[in-house]
C-alpha cells in the first residue's frame, strides 16, 4: 500500500461522502432540527426549574437544558452513524460497495477511510448545534469547544464503527427499521444522555446498570466532561476499546470469505 | 524589547484579586465556615454558639460578630486566630444585627421580645432598648450612621430609629413578612424585602414615601415559591441583589428602573448574599442544600456550589 495511493483513496471517499451529504439537504436539515426539537420541547418538559443536583463535571446546579446538550450532541453522532451505515447497505445493493471494496487497498483501510469520512462530514453539524444551544443559555467555557473536538471525533468513530458492524450484518435496507427499534432507541434511552445515573437508579437498579455499561453513555460522558474542560479517563478507555472491537468485528463482517457477507453472496 | 516582554507577561499574568475570605454561619452545625474566595475551597470551621445566623464585621475588620439565637448572646470571633475570643450580651433570641459606623455599638433585633437592643462593644453591655413591632428581624444602618432601620416580620412594618436618641422616628407599612432591609450607598433609598409577597419595596429616606417596587417572578415556579429575603447593594449604587429563598435564585435588580436584569440559579433556599470587595463575585448561603454558591458577575454565571455545612444562613466577606 503506497502512501500516495492510500491518500488518494481517502480523498476520493471523503469527497464522495461530502457530496452525498450536501446533496441530501433534507437529511442535513432534519439532522439539525432533531436535537433542537429535543432541546426546545422535550427538555422544556423536564425543565427542573429548581436545578438538578450537582453531578460531575458540573460544579453547581444546572437546568435540564444544560444537562441534556452533551447527550443530544452524542445523539447526533449516533443518528449520523446509523444513517451512514444505512448508506453502506444502500451502496451494497446498488453495487458501488463492490467497486469500493475491490480497490487494490486493504479492506480495513477502505473501511477505516469510509468511517473517518463519515465522522468528518458529521462534525460541523454537531458544532452548529452546540453554538445554537447557547440561545438556551447552555454556555460551556470557550475552550470547551476546542477540548470537545477530540471527544466528538473519538465518539463519532466509535459509533460509526458500530454502524459499520450493524451494516455488515444487515442484509437489506428494509431491516433498517429494526435497527432503529432495537439498536438506536435502547442505546439512546438507556444511557446518561437524558438522565444522570442517580435519576436512573431511582427508576431501577437494572436500568442504572445497563446505562453504566452502555458504551453510548461513555461517549456522552466523554463529550460532557470535555465540554467543561475535564477529562474522563474511564469513559475514554471504554470508547477506545469499543471503537477497536466494533471496527475489527466490522472488518471481519465485510470479509467476503467469512460472515454474513459470504452467506449473502450465496443467496445471489 | 525585554521590557516589552516583561510588560506583556505582566499583562497576561494579572495577579488574582486580593485574596478574600468568606465567612458563612451554619445555623444547624453551630459553626462559621471559613472559605477562601480565590480558590473557592473550605478552609476551616470555627465552633461558635448555638444557632448562629446574623453576622457582621467590626469596623476595623479584625473581628467577626456572630448572633447566637439559642444562646441569647453575640460571639466575638478573632479572624486571625479563627476562634471565639469573647462574648457580648444581645437580649433574647438575636437573629440579625448591624454594626453602627461609629464602630462602638451593635443594634440587635430581639425576635421574641419585640425590641431592638443597643450593645456597647467595649463595655460588653446593653445600653439601651427600643420597642418595635412583633418579631423584629431585618436590620440596616444608613451610611451616615444617623438612622437604623428594623423590620418586624409579624407587624409587616419597617421601623426607623434615630441612632443618637434611640427614639422611633417613623413606622412604615410594608409587604407581608419583611425579612431584610438595606440602605442604598448614597443613603437616599431604603430597600425592604417581603418574604410572603416575594417583593422588595423601595422608600425615599427623605420623604419616607414609596418610590419603587419589584415583584419577583420565576417562570415555572408558583408564586408562593418565590420569597424575597437577603438584600445586598452594589457599591456603585446601580444594582441590588436579592435572595429568592425557595425559588433557588438570586435576582439582580436595576436600582433605577426596579426591573430584574437576570436570575442566577443557586443551591436550595438561599438566605443571604454578599459581594466581594472588588464587586466581581457574589456569594449566596443556601440553607437547604447546605452549600455556598459563587457567582462570577463579570461572566454572569454561577461557577461553583461548595458544600459548607448544615444550614448556611448568613454570609460576610472579609479580608
């Protein structure tokens, strides 16, 4: 694998992702509106006018809007990752995936490039959301917007790798509704994105335990801590470990000789 | 060039504001918490008498007077030694008091006896009493030292006392359950908070007529949940800060228009607030959540809430 060749492939994949995302205006728009609906309507109902108890990294009482913003940023990454994985399934049905994977470069590299491209395309929207959230008085320190960048990239890569894994296992686009119901919703709701862990513990030990082990919670907390200039080591380790595990599993899943991919070729 | 660099460094490394110490009375712990204002950390807890609430610094800022409601006395805390070095009589159930600008006398509200006791600090004795309304609580003294104001919770009045003759000058009816009073820095206005009405009423001290009023509202909180208690006036006279009790908020009020500029979310049930000497930091003592909130007034945000003991009530900022 020559470096120049590899870079050209990366460049091509990046451009394709960008063009696709810019062409899908409706998707861009809905990706932006979704967290704002949550912030403006859902969070309003849970407003907690008297302030939420102090939960790190916050050093004082915060309103629910302040608490939920990092979770919504992670939600944007999750939906983006799933939409991107849906696009993978679509690519496969249309045949362009075959074209990509037959490029004379290692499969893992092509998948990693695809993953990176997807995160790069998704990040500007998250930043736009974080800035718009300032109108709801969610004002992390200025440096927090810089510190959150690596946290967003890592979380985006981890969720993207998870999306890749899901796409390697799902054989048809129709299955995506199932992915939505059985993957995105549980992952999002049973996490610390919407409620702090002590609030979940009030609802039930089981839910709190699930949320504590949910890698999406780690992504949320990594983002939350970084946004307030704190570093959450445990969350980072969990996110990195999950990223590696999901990615390796996805690479194995996309191996024509193995996994569901081979079964699917058998069908055709 | 070197001087330029040095100048540049000096500009970057602006020394932090002169270190200030914050004193908070914990009415359920019988302590006064000592907090470093710069680092926002708890430094010590000074053991004092039972149910400490109202506090004030001596004019030379070397000692702190603490009213001990259940011990019917005032403790004198040496700030250098951080311990009680003396006691003053106060009359029954002292809740709040002020140090007269002459530095020699304290004016203490005796909640159960419906009177104000005047305490001679040097002689450690009560040198006079003034009868006021039922359950006197809030105390204030004008900058020129001529007038002392006392609110009576049950009578819903503010009583004006001539500090020299100890005669009542006037009694003004105010909103229900007045808790605190404060003179404006120029002495022209007198602010009184009402706990039940959730309001502050402002009087002209010359004509004794009401000149302004602010009724507090916090969106999402029922009206009874918004109660006005402690008041702190900024030195420039432009702003008053009012603790809103169970609404968990501190209101920033414009003293010209009597409108609320903004509300700060702090811990549960803030009783009193105090401004740092540089007027950049506001501290609230939050009775129910047992913590102290630090508000950065330059950036207009609450930066931290520090656990400080059980039942924080009064707050005083010293050197």
